[in-house]
C-alpha cells in the first residue's frame, strides 16, 4: 500500500481505455510512461451513464490522494451515445491531432478526477459509412511512434479496422466484423457441429492456412465458401480443429482480400495482441506484404499521451 | 373418412419429402398426380433412426388399407447419416436419372409401406467439396419439367443451392448458407441492435435494393460491408426495417456475385417458395438475367415421380 501510494504521487495524469467489455486505466508520468495499471470488467455495456464516475473512483480512488485533481483522458466506448457522455464523432478524413480538442467533459462527483472523453471518428457517404471509437487513439499513437508514416494500418479483432493514414491524417477506414462473424457462424449455424470442442494444434494450423489461401484467392466467393467447412467435415472427415482453423482463415483471408486495394509497398503496422497479430501477419505475408507488429497497449498510451499534449 | 379412404385407394404409391425440420407426404396417382397431402413437424432432426417407421405409419396409416403394400419413395435428410438409414451420396458430376436405382431400403414394421430413400449428391475436390440432400430430387424434377434444359438453376433458402444442369446431368453445384448467415448475424452480433423488431414495408424494400446493389457490385468486399448495416443505423438513423432489408439484400447480392460466372444467357429457373423466389428474381434481374419461378412442391413431386419410374 505504501509503495502504491508513493508511485501514484508521481502520476501526472490518468490514461483510460474504456471499451465495451473492459476498462483499463494507467497512472502516467510527466514523460508519458505508465507507472501503474488497473483493469476492470466494468465495460461500457454493463454501465448506466451515472455509474461511470463511481467506477472510476472505485478503481483508482486509493491511488489518488485528496486535494489533487488529475486530468483523466479517456478513449473508447465510454464516449458512445449509450456510454458516459456522448463525444460526437469527428468526420473522416480527420486530423487525429485534433482529438484532444474535441474531447467532452462528463460530470463526476469525485473532485480528484477531471475526466475528458475523446471522440471517435465516423465516415459518411453512400456505401462508405463506418464508425470507430478507440482505434482512432491507437492510430494517433501509431502516427507518433512512426512519425510521418503513410499507408494502411490493420487493427485486427472482434471488429477489425483497416485505416489509411497520412501522418496524423486518418484518410479513410473500414470495419470487418471478422471476430464476431466467426463466433456467430461457429456457434449459431450448422457449422457448430463441425467445430464442436475445437482446440489448437497442427491440424488447426493446417486449416488456417487452407482457409486463408481460399479467402485470399477469391474473396468474391466468400458467400459460397463458408459451407465448405461443413462439407469438408462430412466428406473428408476433417477434424473440429481443422474446421475451426479453416473458418477462421477463410474469414481473415476474405477480410484481407476485401481491402487488398488498400495495401501499398510499405511494411504494414498491425496493432493488436500478439497471437492475432501473428495470424494476420502470416496471412498478409501470403500476399507478399511485410508487417510490423505494434503492441496495442503501447499504441493506446502513445495516442492518449499525444492527445493529452494537444 | 369415407371420402378419404376412397381417394387413398386410388393412390398407386407414396411420395415423401423428409427434411431436417418437417415432413411432407403425398398419395400419388398412377399418372403422377398428388391425390392428398399430409404434413408433419417430425423432421429428421427430431427423430432417432427407429422412430421414422412409426412416424410414417402414424401420418399415413389411416390412408392405406391393410393388405396392400405401397412403394414409398423418400427424398431429403431421412437419408443422412444421422437420419433413418444412410443413403450414400452419388458423386457429381451425377446422372440424376440414376437416383432411383441408388435408393436404400430401411426396415419398417408396418408392411403396408415399402420405403426407399433416395441418395443425396456430393462433390469432391479441393475447395469444391459440397453436399445436397433433397435438392437433387427437385433438380431431377426440373429436368423432366423442362426437358433438355442446360444451364444454372437456383434453389434459394436457408442453404441456397446453385446447380449447373445439362439435361439429367448435375454437372456441379455450390451451397451458400445465406438464410442461416442472415439469422446468425441478425440475432447474434452487434447488428441485432439495428435489426430489432424489424418488419416489412417500403423501407425494407429500399434496404433490400440498396443491399443487393452493394453485394452485386463488389462481392469481394462482403467482409467489409456487413458492418455498414450498423454504421447506417448509427450515422443515418436507418430504421430496423431498412437495416434488415439491407443485410438480407447484401447477402443475396453477394451470393449471386459469388456465382455470377455460372450465369449464362438462358432464363434461370428458380425453385423455391414464392416470396423468396420473387426476391431472388428481383436481384438476378439487376444483373440482367431473366428468371422462371418453379414451385418447389411441383419440382419435388416431378423428381420423385421420375425417380419412381426409373
């Protein structure tokens, strides 16, 4: 406890990534280094608007002495309409260095925190409509970690995002619900019989590679290829591991295929967890693209730090 | 009852379409006309192998007098491995006029029925694997209703089938799980918020048309377009009706796009229920294709009649 208090006294401000399912908060030094991290499962989806303030106090209260007021910069779904306080979207193309200036200030009873929620970014136009909340901060972070980078950035996940950056400028982006589609098809269609009790192992890897190759080769045939998972189990006795790998690879391959025209010659930053980033790097490698993995926490903190300075 | 008995005495044989969820049986005349129809919800998925015989007796027992034995020709999932008795697949390319000769004979205690289950058709080969059970009989029926027809046939549904026929020959086919994918995405992903309580009406039609156009234009971008449903609700306040229509149209458009290279110049037979067939005809019409709706019951009975004669 004594140690914790001592560290916290050095914290100059609080960085928060408040997502749909979880919440991560860091005490940050003046120089932008995280001094401590707190994690909670009180994501936006579980909270009414008036519950956000108390959750922050509970998570960090013992770490901030009375009498101080720390700037608390928040990115993510806390700024959604159904979150703490809506932070209206910036429109793409968007200057990400303007994120901090567009933050909104929700009310909080605990005077030790001065919370500001960063906006998400939306994209308008027929057939182009899209939204992000949280990833824009990681992209701002990337643009400070790799100053001047121009090209595509991939953020794989439940809702994968593909973005084209020109320095601090977010030119355009697109969402592929790859992780969520995998879950829905694997759990709630006839494919569930073929994926039952699937684990990891060499057959899964083999399935992944076959699926990626199929998805990349003909993303326009995705609608006709999903059933191949079931047919491969029935006709070739493919294992659950293989089928799970194939479905996952097929969706990732089709996601990459859908955005192939965005891929340039520069090595592609992939912002994500290590397992998923490695999988996407493998798939992107099959198109000849080089990738640079970027840790998602590093990108988030770099983005919140950059926004805090603007 | 007297009327029913009189009609039944004319029945020369029994035609049965035994699917996953339902069961339809018809008493057939010598000339291939249905004399009566019986429907039950005792589909394959609800029955253990030894329950099929009793279900048949119960559904038709009062319609077949003792002392007679009626040939009872069955198509569909009753012939699956987990059905009454497995009827091994014919391999595509397959001569559909051989369906009757490949039928299997399950055991039944009730001597008034002599059941035979028609096989399904499978397709082997890397990335081509596929299976059908039931549709092959409808395709045989079509080949007798439109003798010599060569070209693609579309059978829309929970699992849509696309088949290329040359007369009685089933050259190749492909399954698109369009109906089931719609249900899984609309009920078990973030899209459910945008589709909640969706009904029918002009906004649905508008959404369907926009979705079909998007799916047809770029089926290779399907993975990146599914989230547009959610974005359109958030950014443009699209109604649940519109969103449901858009998702449905997008998946149908992508299904057609995935099989576009199969479409020739001949008018395309669509075997299905009237609402779904009309929807597919509208979508196919947007590619310039002409369509001929074929009632699914008519095709099934024509197929079972043809198989009964071989």
